[in-house]
C-alpha cells in the first residue's frame, strides 16, 4: 500500500508540472509589447556553413522590415563561408562581415566570435539565428522586434526543425517541442531560465551591462542558454511564439550527430542557477520514477488501481500538451507521446552518464 501512495505522490508531482506548463499551453496569443518599429541588427555566426549561407541569406534579406542590417560572422571557417558572405555583401549594403581568425586565448569559442559581431552592430536591438535556420515567414524580424520595449530587453523565440520521415526525426522534434514548452512556460510564470540561439533577441545594453559572456567564456557552449540563465528575469523577458516568428532548421540525419549535439547542449545545464537546476531536476526525476513505479506497481500490486493512475496521468498530460502542440505545430507527434517520452528520457540519462566521464571541446 505504501508503494501505491508513493506512486500516487509521484504522479501528483508530474501533474503539478503540467499545470505549470498550462500557463503557456493555454495562452491565447503571443503578446506584443509595442507598436514602434525599432531598427535591428540580425547577427549570424557561421563556422564552415557555406551551403547553408547560400541557401538562407536570401531569406534573411527578403524580410519585410524597414530598417535592419545583417552581421555575418565568419568564425575561422576553412570552407568557402567567407567567400559566400563577401559575394552577398557586394550586392547588399546592409550586410557587414566580421572575419574571425583563430585566437589562442579563445580557441574555437563561438562566444568570442559573437562578441566581435555584437560590437560591430550599429543598432541596439539584436536578433540572433544560426546559419542553417530559415525564417518561417517574411515577418520573422518584425514579430521578434515587436516584443522589445523599454522594459523588455530579451525576447525568447522558437526554432523548430524540419519534419522528415523516420523515428530519429520524430525524437528530435519531440525533444525540441518539450524544451520549448518548458522554457516558454518558465518565462510565462516569471522565472525564465534559457533560450535557443536559433531564434533569440536581446539588446546590446543588456549584453554589455552584464559583461557579455565573460562569466562562462571558458565553457565552449552556452552562448544562448547560459547567457539567458544569467541575465533573464520576469521584468526584462518576453516570449514570442507566433507561427510567423518561427525559424526552421535542418535536423541531424544520424544518431551519432544528434547525440553529439545533445551532449554539448546538456553539458551546460549544470551551470544554471541553483533554483533552475532543482526545478528541472525534479521534473526529470519525477518522470523517471513514474515509469519505474508504473512497471513495479502493475507487477506487484493489484493492477486495477495503478492502471487507473497511469491512465489519469497520460490523459492529463495529453490535454495540456495538445494545446502547446497545436501552437508550435507538433500535433502529429501526440499519438507517439508515451513512447517518445520514455525513449527521450533514456537517451538523456545515457548522455548524462557519458558527459560525467568526458568533455566536448568545440562548438562545431
């Protein structure tokens, strides 16, 4: 009987988190904070991204926004990235290039390259994306910039991945979806903790007032989430999740590439603020315990009550996540929800164990 009480308590913790997520899931719209059109600088850091630059620079240039510049940062590429940038800059006066050479003090550091790009920007409001990211619409810059105001100096956007066939693609998109639900929900509840560099905006004042990336310059990754974790608060952070504001990236095609990417991303979480680590850790542990106790209680107790608890948890989860999935265009994954959740949890656990014994040394 004690085991059943413990299982019920774990499910209650699960449901508390989904109630927490519901503030984003049931939000009516992406609330814009102003009607003024601010000039913005779009900043893209690229390392060996010649093909992606050829494909996506035209989409950035055709944004329907009256006043913006594009800062293209060549981060010590050894392919034709610089040549591609220069060919577009010759024909477009609003493109500026920052050519970064290898620096022994900041070897392979994207943060060093980004800092140089930020210093090059002439506008105070900065919007960031990656070389492999295509805007979902010509209104992308406008949608993101509309959330800036005197108080709101940081805007969390959404970067999705292209829908392809295969289980790996489903898992990548599901992980992206759940990450977005969490960081949007935390921000909506007044405790923002991260953002993604595929679609992120903040002011140069916020950057320089907090000494940029200096507090974590020695950590290879985290130019997006660690910076947001350090500077974001309830007063200065806005969220933007309109469909016109999405960016779309090409997903990894192999398990090896994706797991390498996830190892690099997950390694930064241990540097989050303590309160965020506790909240995120409890969510993960409660999910892990749910699956473990679901099996144990079904095997060792009368299966009827545990099954009722399990069904209740899945129905509650589905109701909350369905609304978020519609907003972020992941409705096709809902039928796979239990299986994807379990598989992702096991992958994350294996990556956590792997990261404990080794380190990732570069951002690319």
